């Protein structure tokens, strides 16, 4: 009996392991479950949207991974896989991936891995072979073509992952998620009527926040723009950059906020200044969904989100002057801001839909169980 015969007449049974599920991931789980996938999920008990899964009827399995090789968690997970009759193990995040691969060793189950950023995988890295280069993985779902292309360009060529193992599926959203009123930024010390530049990220050197701060210092004085930095931005290097900026009194770091999308919605423009490894920026998608005109660097998957001069402006990586010019161009032309913002919102509505993510992911599952 082949696998397609074995699965005839019953739902595909999938176990997903995620460490930090965002709203699109939870929506994908719910959508697949309602489409008939027999779904179980392992996610941290502290996660706020975990109750949404339970209320929908999705099985929640309580296994917590305390490290990237947690022997007790691996033992519990292996027992769940042996007894649960799963067809697919879908792994999100490095801890889930490494522990999941260890637990599934030798078991007759298909493994799907999710990859959300470009790079940081190498044939010369032992840890990469314990994760994304592990031949036990049947499919890698790449969040953008840029992620897939990175795998296909890796050297040496003879070791490359077969193209059919790499599948690009955009992480979809819904405009229905973005209907809340913009936050009143006066409570953050930003004066009414100011021209506001937004940026949402957790600080890492690759996010290019210093380049954006440098761009602030190059804007004409007449603009008097305010820069709103949302997210964990604790960095001595960044603090020094801000302190040296001519616009330092107009740069606002507000920390990690649960209302980041509505803070973005209150901005006049949104900037994603990443310099490397960007996948498909959730904060950039949120800005576009609210109709805020985006400026992004030509980095990773960002040019797949933004069509240059149509649904946003694209500038070279690491070029503070180009970012400043793009901001000033949008400042000078309110009609252009309106046109780009409208096109950005429409692009999310038509090309980055959660319904497409659900349908394409289920198609990957079906393809796997039909393979002999």
C-alpha cells in the first residue's frame, strides 16, 4: 500500500511547532484547520493568541523547548509523533526545527521547515546541517523568492538543495486586521501637524536603523520631521548616533509596543532601512495595509512587496542620502503620498492574502503525502 492509498478517505494530520507565532501564522493554522486539516500545535503556553486555537478546536500539545537540544522535550515529542499518527511535522523557528528533527529521526513522517530570513545558512557550518541543510527535511517553505534564491545560489554548487525542495509561499495578511484608529501621537510628545516618519523593528545591526538616523540629519530644516522608532532599540551604538544627530530632539524611541500597527498608521511615511537578510517585513506589510506610503531598501524580499514608484519607493542599501531624498520627495508631494499609499494597500489586498497562504500550504502537504 502506498502513501496516497493510506491517506485516502481521511484528513491530512499535521503537527506544527512554533516558538513565537505572529498573527498571520495563527490565522494560517485556523484557516488550514477549517479547511479540513487535522491540526495539532505546539506553542509556548504564555502566548496570548493560544486561546484562539483552543476555542477553534485545534489540539494544543504542551511541550516546551528550553534549548535547541532539549532531551526531555525531544523524548516527549517523539512519543507524540509515534502515537499521534501524523503525516506532516511542520517546524517554525530554530528551536522547533532542531528539536523536531531529532525527535523525528527514523520515523515515517514528512518534515516541512519554514524559513523567514535571507542567509545565515552555509554548507561549511555544522549547525546548518542540523537545521535547514538536514536531508531529512522534505520541503522548505521560503517566505520570499529572495530566501529561496539564496538557497539556490549557495556554493559549492554540487551540494545545493534540490529546487523542488524549496517552495516560496508569502506570509499572507488580511486588510480586516487593520481597521483600528491611528494612535494619537501627541501622547508621545510629537506635536500635532508634524511630518512623521515611522520605523518598527527590534534593533539589530542588519536593520539599518543608524542609516535612517543619519538620513534624518540630512533632511532640510524646513521639514522639521519627527522620527518615530518603535521596538526594542537598546544599543549604545544607536544611542551615540542619535546623540550626534542634528535632529536628535525629534527622534522618539518608544520601545516595544503592542499598538505598533496603529502607531504606524499615524505616520506620514514608513521607512524600512534594512541592510541585509530581510525576508518579508511584517512591519512594512502593516504600514502598506494601513495605506502609509513605504520607503524601503533594495534588501531581501522587500522589493517583492513594493513595486518601485507605484506602491512605494525603493532606495539602495545603506544610502542615507537616498533615504533622505525619498522622504523629502514624499513630503513635497502630498498627492504622490496618497497615490502610493492607496496602491500599497491594494497590493497587500491582492498579492499577500492569508487565503493564498492557507491554500498553498495545504497544497504542499498534499503533494508530500502523494509522493511514493
